[in-house]
C-alpha cells in the first residue's frame, strides 16, 4: 500500500537533511522507464564524483614525509585546480539556474514554491559547487505546500544505490559543517529534525 503524503513528510522530517543554496531548477517531467533508468545511472555517477571531489584530506602533521605521498598530494591539488577550470568553462555561472535555499535528503526536498511548475511529476536538477557541470537530476512528485512559501516534493523511482548515495552525501555535508564550525569556534546549531508544516 502506497504511503500517504503525511507519512512521507514524517519520514523526511525524521531524517538528517542537507541545508544549503545550490543552483537549482525544477522542470515538469514524464516518468518514462528508459528515462528513469538513465537518470538513476547518471545520478549514481554524479554522487560518486561529488564524494570523491569533496573528500577532505587529512592534515599533514609532519609525521608523513613519504616523498611518494607528498608528490601524490601535489598532483591531487593540481588536478583539483584543473577540474575547477574545466568545470567553469563547461558551465559558466551565467548559464546555471539561480541558487535557491533548499533542505533535502533521500526522501524529498523542500524548495521555494516559486520554482515549482504546474505539474504533479517533476525533475529536480541541482548543481553543486564541487562539480557544477554534473547536476543531480532527481524525479519527484508534488507533495504539499507549506505555510512559509515553500513546497515539499518527494523523490520517487530512485534506485536503492542512489538513495544510499544521497544519504551519504547528506551525512558528509552535515559532518563537514560541524567540523568547520568547530575549527572557527562557532557553535553549530543543528535544527531539530522535525519541522511543522
């Protein structure tokens, strides 16, 4: 038996969420099996790429003076710069959709109502700074409007691997925010997982 919107919202609210301002566009989308399979395969590739590009290397404490390791770190830095240049050439900032405040996890996303087209079936396209040329493209359905000008839409037709990848992406983002807050001495306020509509 399919879950109700209230049950889906409850599941979304009880999980950790990514909160940020990626470049995002929402388009009407028809669920064709071939397109769903293609999106799942592409999204899995994008999540793996984001994970590899976003990994924080451990700080060099001085104990690791292995010439090979130091050379690999130098090559890694150069590759990151090269990837950033290529990424900016492939997708100039002027061609990206606008940044929007979002909150999402593997269940769904809360986004500004103004970007949602008049359609029950949607595709959420998000570009992240780590690799702007490779957006996540997540099929979704309209859930409900909130009382603050936002809309909740829930993801559907995601493969289990994509769901797992999204959960890891959200967890790593949250862990990074906490670590950055500790380094700057700012207290990281973690919102309660339950948000009322």
